[in-house]
C-alpha cells in the first residue's frame, strides 16, 4: 500500500510539472511566432498603402484612402505606429506592437520625395484612413 501511494505521489508531481511546462513551451512559443509573422504582414500592408497614396498624391490638394486591418491577432489587440525611428527623414517605419512583440517595417520610397514625412498611429479595430494634404497637417 505504501509503495502505491509513493509511486502515485511521484507520478502526480511529475504530471503537475509537465502541465506547467506545456503552456510555456508548446503554446506560448508558437503563439509568439504566429503573432510576429502577422505583425510583419500588417506592417508590410500598411507600408504599401502609404506608398500607394504618396505615389498618386496631387501637387496641390489632398487624398485619402480607407482600409481595414484585422481587429485582433490571436485574440488580442495591437497597435500600429507610423513615424521615424531616430527623427531623420531616412528612417520612416511602420511599427506594429503588442507587449514584448514588436516588428518594424520600413516605408520604402517616400522618405526621399518632396512629400515629407509619414506619421500617425492606429489600432486594428474599425476602419483606418491614410490621408495626404499638400499643405500639411
């Protein structure tokens, strides 16, 4: 009887340890990898939309484009920031982040143009808008 209780106790302790490790190793790792990939895709999409608006931007006047992003990634909200990493015109990026997961995607093609800087922020919820005004905002 004592053998049965001791072996059962050891097996139960090992089972509890395994349950604690399964979440960290088998669930969190793939979720973080998937989130990073999705953030990179979202950053690329926003960057492409910004370049498209700047490519057809009028010399005088304004233009706007509405677009939709996924409301959440793996059931959680995220933030999108558009701006400069070090304050210079040559380093414009789209930063998509949530907690410790951050991706930076370069906005190619508009930093050297006469149109100036792209900046702003948004979240995934609702309809988002990219606007250009030749007079500035």
